C-alpha cells in the first residue's frame, strides 16, 4: 500500500484480518508492540522462526518460519490487515511483497532499505542536509586504498549491513590496521567513519503518519558501555536547548525526506565542541525509547500502532521524569557464578517509581539484553537518585 493511498478500515474487535496486525520479527521490540496492540484490542500475529522468542511468546498467533518464506508471508497477509516490523534486517522484499498484495505496511520497504545499509543511510543524511561523521564507502580493495588516503584515521570500520550493539565494528588507527580489519570482516561492504570526540550521545524518536503528520518524543540522553546502550535519561540533563531543538528538527526532516511511515529513531552525537552530527537511524521503536511506556501518555509502541493502522497521531506528553537502565545477561552471573541466577528483583522493586520489564528470554547470556527498568519520578534529579540506588543494588556502575 503506497503512502497517501486509502487505507482499508482496520480496528480492534473486528473479526478476521481487519482486527489483527502482524509483526515481522520476534525480539523484545516486537513483544512490547504486541503488548501495546493487544491492550488496544488487536489480535497480533508474529512471523518469526524462533518459537522461544519474546514476541512469539506474547503473540495471539505465531507463524514459525523465515521472514522471506512464501507460504508464511501469504498466511500473514491472510490473517492481518496491517503489518509492521520490529527490526530493520528483515528482507525489505518481504515488506514490499506484502504491500503489493494490498496489505497495509509500515515502515515502507524503501525506508527499511535505506536504514539497513550504512552507506545509503549516510547519503540520506546528506540529502536532508543533516551533518554526519566524515566517511568513506569501502566495497573493494580499491576502496580500502582510497579510504586510507582520506584522512579519516583514527576511525571506525563498520559493516554496511547487519551491525547492531557495536557488532561488526572495528576501531582502526593506521592504514595497515584498516586493511587488516577489512580482511577480518571478510571483505564485506563497509563504511569507514572518522572517530569523533564525543561529548554526549542523544536520540530522538519521531512518528509519521501516512498523511504526513509528524509527532516526536522528547530528546533522550544515552550512555553506552562497550558499544551497547546502558542508560537513557529523559529529560536529557546535559543537552543545551538549542541542540535539542536542532536534533528534533533534523529527525523530523529525515522522516519527511525518507517518506517514512511509522516510528523512526535517529541517534546523534554531540561533539566536544558542541556540534551535532547524526550517527544512524532505525525505522522502528528503539531501546532508547523504552522509558516512554512508563513516563509518557503515549509510548513509542502506541505510536507504531497508531501510525500503522491510520489512527490520529497525537503528540506524546511526558508526565514523569525517567531514567531507563538496560538489564544485560551479565547480571545473571554476578561474582563469577557459573549458573545463571536472576538478580534480587524485590530489592530493586522496593525503590519508589521502579518499573521492571523482562523480555521472557529463556536463557541469560552475557551481552544479551534481558530486560530494562525505568525509574519514574517528579523531577529528573529524583529519578536519577533512585536510578543510582537501583544500579547499586544490581551491582551496576553509576552514571
Ligand atoms: P546500535 O544499533 O545498537 O545503536 P550499532 O552497532 O549500530 O549500534 P553505532 O551506533 O554505529 O553501532 O555505534 C555504537 C557506538 O559506538 C556509538 O553509540 C558510539 O558510542 C560509538 N561510535 C560509533 N561511531 C562513532 C564515531 N564515528 N566516533 C566516535 N564514536 C563512535
Ligand atoms: Mg547505534
């Protein structure tokens, strides 16, 4: 279904496909979408190969098959009037095919194709006049040689596709390190980015409807540890109002320039000299937006649903200050324990304003996102003070 074309009536409580929405992908983002959609009366069908996945466990119907399986896509289309995705590494072709078969789809395949490929993503930043890190595209040996001569070192070599949580990235300081790193990444298409002096990392989530209407969540301040998001604070304590405004304006411009329908998260760096540059974008809800479930009157998953089914997009209102802390699998192996042991939840939940979200993953592994807590409070200082107490009780460092 193309943007602007009429959307068939989709609504909760209706029999057959009209009352059901579908999700490609079974991770935690899909699970939280399932919860939001079910709370508003929709049945949800999840297409995901892994039967033990977080979203499959919550879905009304689970189709266990690869994302590009013909019969599975036909079943999804037959059972749902509208389909979304929870990660951008689904084959854009799957979304394209659903759209061609009169299924309402968001995000659109074209936006997914841009966001799943770092070189295309950077070209999109340039088209929208949004600054990003100086970069070179490396597709072959000649590209390596050209990049070596561009003055981008020290830099970060990133695979063009399939990177997440800092995976598929190598820091390189010299021309020979760059050549070796590209070989170690098996010579796949890559982007070399100049390594920038970061002061802060922030993100902005916008939602755009099929009619072009746009709303956004407040600017989020993100702390990463080992390339993985660890803590999000909203309101962002260290971001100047002009920088926040610029980030929101850039995110809205990118959503518009992509012709995006649905939720879009844009990650930015605030550099040591205060300049703002875009890092990457995701055409879906984002880990840095999880706080919106507990701290806003509309969550990023509500926005995903409302933009998907063509409901009015209202601007979310943040009613509580919030700090979100990711719960990684490492927490299950405190003090070098060999056996996984869940953290002491009652100790954390005894603190005021703590909301626990666990994704139902059956196995804890170091580095795996198992859940998050959001601390809500009347003020940012109060939220931070309680979040620091919660972190200490979990054995996590402060921030
Ligand atoms: P995710 O999808 O989980 O956000 P990712 O694997 O796609 O992560 P990036 O967002 O590209 O990776 O990078 C991960 C982190 O590495 C960033 O949040 C930032 O801390 C650091 N980083 C990335 N690129 C640069 C850069 N050009 N200069 C300095 N630091 C960087
Ligand atoms: Mg990132």
